[in-house]
């Protein structure tokens, strides 16, 4: 057995600003000059050093009216502190650099959409598919085309799947996106959950306005049950507007007395369709990637349906009786308020709901699981959430 004593852990209350304050005073041996160097007052600097001494439990400086001297403990700290602070600064700079590069990579992927609007759906659909084609697929996951209750789609199958399923409803503002385009996300979900993932190619607006997408989502869900899947063994996942479609599906099932799944997952849900009211449409269509720009696509999807209809706007619906929800949202995206309002509304309806907020600014950030750490962490959370149902 080793006689080496375990290393003491640094106190949780240790603050960098207090360490930097001590370092400036220790190097200057003068509070006035150190305060000027840090752009604070001498009294503030004195309080910070005193706070550090209380945290460490020892005296670092001996002070008199005209003299500042280091104690033995202070000299020991001074000998090692500059290197420690340099290492911390290097780590911060590296992390910021990596974070900035990842953010820039996502921005570059989204550049083709910068000038596109929902006024040209064909161009938007083509750009979307080119965008999705850049995203990798988990190589161990196999894909099979199916017709699920009359709705074409793809099944992503991981090695050794059980009998459980995930139903993925893709985003795209009800006007673009496809099962083929969302293969990357489907494969990551299949890999994380160990389940087969069905992504239906539900019909899109403006050619097929509401309720075509809801009808197709219901048909795909019913097909899974007809294949022998238990409702408790199906976990629907919706991305962006697909999360809104997922809630429409659940409300339709509830209305008709159909069997509901045990859990569901919503990625930065787009559910507040108030911006799509005809009188709110901008005179000039805005870029498709903004909520203001999505108004035109939503208006075409609704095709005159009242924007406060509970079936299309779940914030106006009674969500009581719906399954447990995991909501994931991007902290710096304009869709965060939708996620927060949905969470609050669901809780008021006695629905079990958990909101996870990730420090990113891309709405569908889970698409970038292959290189964005937050996205990989989010997918892992979904995997744990879904696997808990199937134990």
C-alpha cells in the first residue's frame, strides 16, 4: 500500500480574478501600481486579495502603511501562479478557437440558404438536399425503403435492433426536407437508441397543405403498430417544424382515442405559428432560415386554416394525457422561446416534460452530431432517454 497522501483539491470558491489580483500585487509589491495595472481601485484590489486569503486559509501578504511583503505562502504561490494562469489562458484561447471554427463551419453549411426564401420552394428544396448530402451517415446503420401505410419512407436499422422503433419527423417548415436528406440524423438516432428509425416522406406544402402531413404521420405511426410494434415501444422524434407535426400527431391520436407512445422527443420545436397569420406576412419574403422568413411557408401549409387551431398550434391545445417529453433547444437561436413556452404549457397540463438547453445557435444543431460536441451530447441524451423505455 502506498504511503503517498492524496492531493488536496482546490477550494470550489477559488476565483481567477482573485488570483490575478494577488499576482499583480505580488509582482508590483504596491497596491496603487497593481490597481492601475488591472484598472480597478486599490480598495477593490485589497478586498480581492483578502478574499483569496480567506479561501486558501493563509496569509499571503503582510501589509503596512508604506510597505507590502510576501509571506512564505505568498512567495510559494507567486513562484507557480504565472505558469498556472498562462495554462488556463491557453486552454480558454484554444476552446474559443475550436468553438469559433465549429460555429463558422455550421455557418458555411448554411450559406446556400442565406438568400433563398419560401417564395421559390423548388430552389429551397434543392439547396436543402445539397446541404443534407454533406452530412455523414453512421456506416454500421443500413437503410431500407418502405411504404408505411401508403407513405414512402426509409428505415434506418442498427446492428441487432430490438422490437422498438423511433419515428423521425423531419424539419423543413412543412415545405422541404426528405427521408433521404435526413439519413444522417436517422442513422445517429438508430446508433444511439439501438432502435430502427422510420422517417416518412410526408407530403409537403404548398402542393399538399394541412392536414396532409398530419394524415401521413398518422398513417406511418399506425403502420408501425400494424407491424407488431407496441405503442410503448415507439418513441417519435420531431425536428423543428417536425416537432410541431409530432405534437399534431399526438393530439390527433388523443382526439381519436388511438394508442399513444410512452415518450417523445422534440428538437427546438417550431410551434408558435402566429407569425404566419396572413396579415403578418412581410411584403418582401425574408430569408428562409429566420422565423420571419418561415411565415410564408407556414401560411402555405395552413392554407387558410386558423392559426390558433389547437391541432396546428399546440400552445392553444389541452396537452393533458400526452406522453412524457424531452425538449432540446439551442440557447442562442430565436426558436428558444417556443421551447420554453411549450415546456411551461405542457407542465401546466400535467405532462412530464424535461427541457435541455445547449450553448449553440443553430436551430437543428443535432444534425451536426459528427463534429459538434453539443450535438453529439444531445443525441447521446436522446439515446439514454429512449433506451430507458425499452429496458
